[in-house]
């Protein structure tokens, strides 16, 4: 977020952060380890229901396209089911993302307006009502709907490729699940980064700066910083994407096996 929202440098001046590792170093030096976890509370509160809703949406999307529970879906159908999960998660993601982004950039700007996630939510609601808390929802949808489609389709595709001949996908080993989940995360973020940059800029902008929404953000970015600016933070996102999503899918598969064991008819 800090890389995506850093101000354009003045003529002859270097940018605030030259890259991912420079941003990491400056944050660590200036704020300590806690600075790396700025804005963590809002995502932590939302992450469990968000992933529950995410996988529920994917399962519902699959069922809506199946005539019988045993029907095997095509990859485009899996993509469509994944997109439905992105719609579901936006309701939870949008306010959490807004709060997280504001808290993550305020230390870099030198202004401490919010003391924490709850204070940020209260001030946003006081200033602009529920619309203030949900600012950037359309851009969150634009990021999560196609990215979630890619996410789940890629995961199912990789699982099928990695399953040995004659074996069932449900018997896939933990290392193969980790690999499939990690690569699915990379494919997910390859699609999600441009709208994520637009979302971060829009959610952290002062009120009224972009009256026409993401179109104004996109126009300003392309005009002032070029097309490459839509991929700001690419390295940071990719460093996170593989391990985070590998763990996510492994956790899901283990949880499903556990639930099927304790309540097979549920």
C-alpha cells in the first residue's frame, strides 16, 4: 500500500521509496517491527468470516451450475464460480481494506489522525456515514471478482495436473496442495494488482479528489506516471502471494477433511 500510494516526487527529487526492500528498510528503521503490521487489526477481524464466505461463495457457484452433485465443471464454469465468491467477500473486504490502507499510509505522511482500526472506523462513519466506510467498494469488486475467478480456477487446474494417474484429487499430498495454492495466489494477484493500485489510491485520497471515481484515478496515474504505475508494489505482493495462499488452501483442505471426518453427513 505504501508503494502504491507514495506521492509523486518533485522534479530532481528521488521517490520516497525506490522499491520494495527500500520501503521495508525505511519502515523498519523509522517505526520498528510494529510499523510492518500497521493496520493489521481490521484484516485480522475480517479474515476468518471473509475466507468462510469466500469458499462458501465458490461452493455455491459450483452448485448453481451442476445438475447433479457429481457433475464435473469445466474451467470456465469454475472461473464463474470463483467470481461469485469475489462478490460475496467484497461486503466484508471493502471496509477492512479502507481502514487498513488509511492506517498504513498515515505514518509515512507524518500525520497521526487515527489511533487504531476502531478509531479510524468511528471517524470515517462520523465524517461521511456508511458511504465513508465503504469508499472504494466498486474498485474492490473490480479487483476481487476476476481475481477470485482466476484464483479458484487455477487451483483446481493445478490440483488436476498434480494428481498422479489413477489417484483421486482428494488424496493429494500436503506439499502438492501447498504448491497448487501458492501458484493460484500468484495468478490471482497477477490479475488483481492494477485494480488494487487504483483502489489503494482512491481509498486513501482526500474527500472530493476523484469525483468520477476510478476513472479519475486511472487517468491521473496514466498521465503522470505511465502504465507501469498500475503494477506498483508487484514485488511485495508476489513475495506475499505464494506462502500466504499456499497456507490458505492447505488450511481449507485440512479443515474440510476434519469436518467430513467428524460430521460426514453434514
